[in-house]
C-alpha cells in the first residue's frame, strides 16, 4: 500500500508487524484516534487501502434489549469500516465526511457481528485526484451465523480542509 497520507503511512507500518500483532495494533491505534471505536470494543481484523474487515463481540456493553448487538453498534461497524477506507485514501489536504447512511434491518442478528468494506481502484483514484466528491462504499454486515441481517449503504464525501 503506497502511503497517500499520514494515516496510510501509519497503517502501512502497522501492517509490517508480525501477523499475530497487526489486528491488536490496528485496533489500539484507531481506538485512540477515534475513541468511540475503542469504547465500543471494535476489533480491526485487517485493513489496507482497498479492504477493511472489522468485528464486534456480542457483549453486554453493545447489546440491545433482546441480547443482540444493538442496531446502532452495527451501524458503527459499517461507518467505521467504510470511514477507515476513505480516510486511508483521501490526501491530507482533504477531510472525509459521512454524507448518507441507509440501513434496512431484514432479520434478527445473532451473536457477534463482522463487517467487510471495499473500495474499487476507480474510487481510490477519484479520492486521490478530485478536489471534492462523494462515493458509495460497498459494505456487508454478517452475524455469527454468516447471515446478512442488515443491508447498509454508506456514502462518503471528501472536501478541502478549511484553513
């Protein structure tokens, strides 16, 4: 992964650690950088400029009234995975912002939740070269039974930083 910004440079260095240490280091780093992800207990399983996989354990602090991962905690996963990807690809003189979140809860989620987000080469190139823009980031949410209980659409924008 070629470093496009400071964040990408840090993630690139973490990804050079031995495999057993990468997930913990990425999770700790983002838990400090984005405190709410650390509070919720998000675990970053893998992250590079094209793909992000994160998960959350179905523990009491993130549960709803029926013992599943709370709807908002599931959206936090989707927002975090897509946001980490966008953050790795926009230059330092741009700021990524979530523009649209759409979620349809199609079935009851069971157990832990896992999210996978992807960017295409075209999306990455647009983020790196266009002054401002937006894009829908592909993301899927799975529960512990490998079902997709939530259909999510995340649209991210990037704009120049105001100085």
